[in-house]
């Protein structure tokens, strides 16, 4: 079970979170966190963009946002153009506090907010405000992918960079508690990833809509 914790906020994060941000910045300087985990989600995110007629997108925790750049073609990516053009968006923003180019905090709301392989990097005591921040920036849809297993990367002290590892049900129960309180106008797609690269999608449907 993931505990609800209202003690901390984005402007007043936990001491653990402040320490981790500095370590993530250091890892960013070593050319990691390119944002290529997004490759596995191009089609399902594109399907939701089309279904909900989304024109604006925020990638919360985008890393370096490689797929949005001129270097969009990476590995076996299906892209033949930058991903925002592939999805037919009118505007987008990448946000990642660990990467200077994308460190400006978003001030608008977006039709869809995505967060891929991000929330497992957030300490448990900060997860409540972190999820609320993501949901508060969306007008319509939120697409979250979370890894439920240890990462290959570690910090200097040997700590795994996935600092919050929980079972899919724990993530679902936690997010739906937050959704029920203030965000029932949103539809949330929660995709949990397992070590075998099996993806389990869970749907939290906006209030008043039929499945």
C-alpha cells in the first residue's frame, strides 16, 4: 500500500526528494534519461490523442525529450517525423527539472498529460503531491506508465534509481484515491510495466461516462 502524505509539496518537497533531484541532474549530465522509453507507448498514446481529440500535450518528466527533437528517429522507432507532428498536435511542452532545457515548470493546462517511467523515481513521501501536480495540469486525459521493478541504473551510493517500487494494484489504489477526491473530470490510463516487459493497462474513467 502506498500511503497518502500531504506534508510535502512541489515547493516544499521532502529532504529525500531534494537530494535525489541533485543526483538525477548528475545522471542527466552523463547523457542518460533521453526519453526513449516513450517509444513503447507511441501507439497507445496516439490512440488516446485521437479518441479525445487532443491538440495540446505535456510530457511530465520527459528527460531529454529525444523523440520531440530532430533526433526523433531512434532504434526501431516507427516515427518518420518528430513525435508531436506524428501525433498531430498543435503544441506540446516537455518538462523535466533534471534537464536545463526542459526545466521550466508548465503554467498552462493541456488536453493530455503523459508521464512515462517517472513516478517510480519519486520517493514515497512525495508521491501524493507529485501525482496531484500531474493531474492538475490536464484538461481531459492523463497517461501514466510506471515500472514495478528495479532499474539497471544506480546512484553513486549503490541505491537503485527506482526508489518507489510497488505492485500494480498498489499504484492503482493510490492514484484512484487522489482521483476520487479532486479529479473525477479526468480519464486516467495507468500502465504498469513488469520486468518481463509485460504492460498491464488500467483505466480510471471520468465521472459520468460509460465504459
